[in-house]
């Protein structure tokens, strides 16, 4: 491009740099399109639900095989094993969370730009995952010592952690690839991959734990590791089919990491405190005896399994809200209203379902009558499940609005208060109910503050939801 003009009274030609392409401007929705967007939300959220619950569902299958075939001590060893293999991996969940936002915002510029953003996240996941695998292989005894795990549980827990840790890099990269596909609003492909991996894990548990090998906790960990590798391979092929495959993976440069760090820095603080919460809960339960520790392992995974019914709603908010929060938006209010109504219905029904499932299936996890009694008698689990589902929806909306400082402040305050409650539970010898009550209170604090800001119009999300500026009417 060029422009003509006068310089010192003489004609001249000045060359202008081409303007960068702009993403398409959001159009005014027709009434039919508004209805279609609601259908799209459900079309996205329902398969995402299967993706969210597949992993914790298989963890509960692992618990069932180990608890029934290897006894209460092996089931109790799964608790610190899960803390190290699953919860430490959860510390890096900022990567898939950030990937969802980055890819969703890059897609209006085209698939190559989205693939570039995804490639940076995958490269970072490979580096961090490799370091994490090395930590699992060489530092597991030190980590078990820091958790103050009982000596009789350390051999089983150490075996579980090391075998699972060998594929930590693949698990982290798979979660990033999955988030990239979800950001592109393709929830069906990753659902197929996750279900295949879950089926493979189930078959592996049977052959390696029950018949013919009888390898117990080692067999459960090996089955999970094999299914993780197969799932990663299939997810990689899915990226190629969706034209999201990055050109190559390499050590990311500082300037390439800048968009990722915008999400990663605040999210890593939030996740660190949430990890501390889960770790203190497991440690508090571990000081109540072997039977309580075994029961806690089952109950914690039941909460994760049923609580993740809210994760698709969180993903929906993170995928669909960013484009609606830059201006006063009737569509944003409609989307949040739909999410709130669906979340309330799911929270109540799934909380009730978790209570029924525990009372009806306690014998599936263990033959120990004492552990079965604890599983059936812990009444805070359904309350915690419902609270988690509602909290996830608010969490997804806040991440979509990029209100990271507020999320950090709420998380720090709520987690600190929970830790104080757990310390009191240990000091005064309170029951396992107090452990899960402390988690529910953390969710209630988060919910109360976010809802108050939305109702009063504070922050980016509150302004978008409460603004009454004149908006273009929906075309008939």
C-alpha cells in the first residue's frame, strides 16, 4: 500500500505498512440464531460431560479392583498415591485452562493462528511433563515422607506413583490437546478418544489385577499408564484431522510464552492453593487411621467423579463468554442465565445421586465392614458435590472474564480458612464429616463473593451482565 502527498512542496510517494487483519466483528443475532446458540451450548456441554467424568470414573474402578482384591491396606495406600500422581498433575491444570482461552480467542484469526497458540502450549506441556516424570522416578520416597505417609502404606503408594509418573508427560500433553479441541467447539472427537482410553483401562484392570496376573496396585497403575499413552496417541491424530496440529514442537521462546503466561501466572497461584487444600484434607484424613484413610480415598474420588458434572458448564462459559464480554451484551446475560438454571438443576440431582450411589455400592469398593459403614454414613459428600458443581460454573465465568486478581484473592482467603478448620479437626479429633465440611465452606465463600459482584455490576463480568445500555434488538 502507498499514499501520495507533498514533502517540501514536491510530490512524493510514501509506502505504508499493510494493516493487520482484524477478526470478524460480532454480528447481531437473529432470534433463530439465539435459539440455535442454546442448542449449541447443550450440544457442546453433553459430550464434554463424558470427557470430564471418564478419568475419575476409571479411578473409582481402580479403587474397586484394588479394594476388593488387595484389601484395606492397599486401598488406603491408593490415597497418598492418588495425591501424588493426580493432585500434583493438577498443579499444572493452568496449561489446559489457559489453552482453552488462547485457542478460543485465536480461532477468529484462522486455524493456523490457533494451531500456533496450541503448539506453544503443547511444547510447554512436554517440557514440564518431562521434568515431572523425572521427579516421580527419583523423588517419590521424599514426597511420601513430606506427606507423612504411614510406613506400612509407603511400598504400595510408591509403586503406584512411580508407574503412573512414567507417563506424566503424555497425560499433561493429552489434557492440553483436549482443551484445544474443546476450544474449537469439537467435543465429540475427544469424547470418543477418552471413552476408548477408559474402556482400555477397565480391561487392563481386569487382566492385570483380577485375572490372570493378580498384580494388585501395580496392575492398576500399569493399566492406567497404558490407557494414557493410547489416549495421547489418538488425541494427537485428532488434532491433525481438525487442522490444529502445530508445525513442530520446540523449546518455546519468551515472546511465544507471553500470551500463555498471561493466563498461567494467576492460574498457577490459584491451583497451588487448591492443591494445598486437597493435600491438607488427605493428610488430615490419614491421621484418623487406616480404615478412615481407605474410606477417604473412595469418598474423595466420588466427589471428583460426580462434581465434574459441572466441568462442561465451566468449559461452556470459557468457550462462549469471551466474545460477549467486551461490550454490553444481552447474549451474555442469556447465556449466564441458562448456565445458572442448568447448574442448579444438575447440582441438586447429581448431589442426590451421589448419596444413593454411596449407600447402594459401598460393598463394591471394599469387603471391610468398618470402611463400608464410613462410606454409607458420611452425609457431607452430596452437599460437597452440589457445592463443587455450582462453584465450577462461577469459576469458568470468572476465567472467561479474565478477572484473575479477584479469583486469586478469593482462593487465598477461602483456602486459608479451610486449613484452619482442618487444623481444628485434627486437634479436636473431629470426624471425617468435618474434612468435607471444610471443603464445602471453601466453595460457599467463592460462590457468595462471585454472585455478589455479578448482582452489583462489579468487574468485567458484572458490567456485562448488569448494563442496561441500549442494545440492538434481535431481528425478527
